[in-house]
C-alpha cells in the first residue's frame, strides 16, 4: 500500500526527470506499482481510510511521484457526467487538443507539493488521448473539464514538469486568452 511517506516531494530529483516508455508485457513489479498507484487514489478519497493512514486526497498520481521512472500514471475522479473515471494510463499521449484553453479557478494542487501555489495553470480545454491499460489494451478517449486538466497535470509529471512551471510569475492570476475558467465542486 502506498502511503504519503512513499510520495516524493518537490525538490526531489526524480520529479524533474523525463520518464521512460514501459515495455509490454508488464513485469509483475510494474503491474503491482500501477495497481498500487490507483489504489492509493481510491483510498485517499475514502474518508475513513484516508484518516486512518493519514493520506492526502488525490485524483492523480504519476510513477515518478513514487520515485519510479516508468511512463505511467493513475487517475480516479468523476467525469463531466458524474461517472467515475478510474484507470492507469501507460505510455500516455495527447493525440489532439482544442485551441481553447481552460484552468482551475482555485488553482492546481499536487501530492508532491506541500504548499499552496496560487495562480492559474493554463491547460487545453479538450483533449483526445491514447494510452495502454495494465493489460496492454490500447485505449483512446476524449476528455474535457477536470479529467482533461488532471490528465495534462499527470502527463507533465512524466515529462519532469511541475504544474507551477505554467503559472505566470509576473501575474499569477493574469487572464488566460481564449479560455473558459473551470470551477471545481
């Protein structure tokens, strides 16, 4: 079981290294890590389990956040229709995206960042993505809203980019051209 102590924090060198493509079939260790990452997110959103194990709630977790340089992340969050999206994306790619941008009005957070970083993080409003599942099945999805934002946040991790790298240093709350603000419930 992944705990908060297993999640590396900002300043750790692994967070700034581009991860490596995962080969199929998965090794037992890689499969276990993928399952554990997703389970962390599920556990972190369960108030009783989160309190018992002192887990910070998260909707996404990338492999390099648990000090592994494998190109995969887990997401567990509701989509635009309130349906639960819960998956591990292995070797993920954005294959197309909208011209329009979006951003979380409250800003983004990260399990590897123990401080509040104010500011807008511009993201594509809509994306089409491809990735492989734990079983090696190729998936293609269209995402918008919070799932699109979270997918881009985690994909950035795999490229050694932190969310605050996108914030305008001069004016963190500067208006983002051609964008729709996203309010999180």
